[in-house]
C-alpha cells in the first residue's frame, strides 16, 4: 500500500495532477493499492486547487481517497468523513469497520448531510479565512526578519528555524518561544527525524492574535535582522 496526503501536513507540500497520474501509473504497474488522504481538499491558496487522485486515468483500478469535513466545513471533532474510489477497497473498509466500531451519532450524520446539500460554498469561505491568516503570519514574520515561503495549501506553515538560531534543535527552539514569547509551535522532530530543523505554525488564531504573536516573537528573537 502507498499512503499519500497532499496538500501535506506538516510540510504543506503541494502536488499537481501530473504527479497523481504518475503515482497511479506506478501503482498499476506494481499492483499495489494507493490511499490518498485529501483532508485539505478545499484549502488551496493563490489560485491553487489541490488535485484529487481520482482525476488520474485508471485511478479506480488501484486507488481510494479520503475526504474529511473537519477542515473544509469547520466540523472538527465531529469525525465525519468518507472514502471514494475502488469499490473492492471501499467494501473491505466497510467490512473491517463493521467489526471494529459503530456508526457516528445519527444527528451528526444528518447535520453533515444537510451541510453538504445546503452550504456547498462554505469551504470557499473557510479557505479565504485561512489564506488571510497565512498572509498575516508570513508578512508579519518577514517584517521581523524570519522569511518563510508561503504555503500553497493546508492550515499550517512549515518554517525552517532561522539561521541565527540554528544552534538550537526544534524542541529547544519551540520551548524557548513558549517561555519567552507565549507562542506555541510544534517542533519539527515531533513528526519524525526528517522534521528536525523546522517548526510548524497552525493557522488556528485570528489575524489580530497573529499580530500579537508577531510582536511577541520580535521581542523573543532579538538576533533576527528585521
């Protein structure tokens, strides 16, 4: 099985439809299953639209895709999602879940159904909110001398630790910012050894709170050249 998730958490890496086609072609050649978690399907910025793997030719022979209402419809904690794609794989998941758990509380299922039928434009509104927060964060960090490439998708920003603080690992750096700036970041190593040297911002606060965080970071990171 190949497990993918683009736009990616935590690195915010985005791919195009050609990439998905190459994955499907490889999976068909090697006779393996592809599971694509499209959790951030509706969170693409600057005109970028995250592709579905099911757009690729031959995808239904080998691939399934997961979609969650958590991000697109601001329904965190409701745990409402669905899978589409290869019928045999979907049937296998259905069988496995029947052994492991029960269905989601029915009123939540009904609310999710009504939401998708009656508020199809809401994901675009949510995307605009996250894009505004991204811009506030990236622009604010640039003003204090921490320059980061703007992510094209997700509700996160993946940030290399500034060179001036490169002597610190990601846990040390994040711990310092909690203590000195009251700003909580996720240390990159928490996502695996390849994440060392980076931290992850989550775009979960409004733009006013982000501005306050920038002011705090300015005071806590005096080595940056603004």
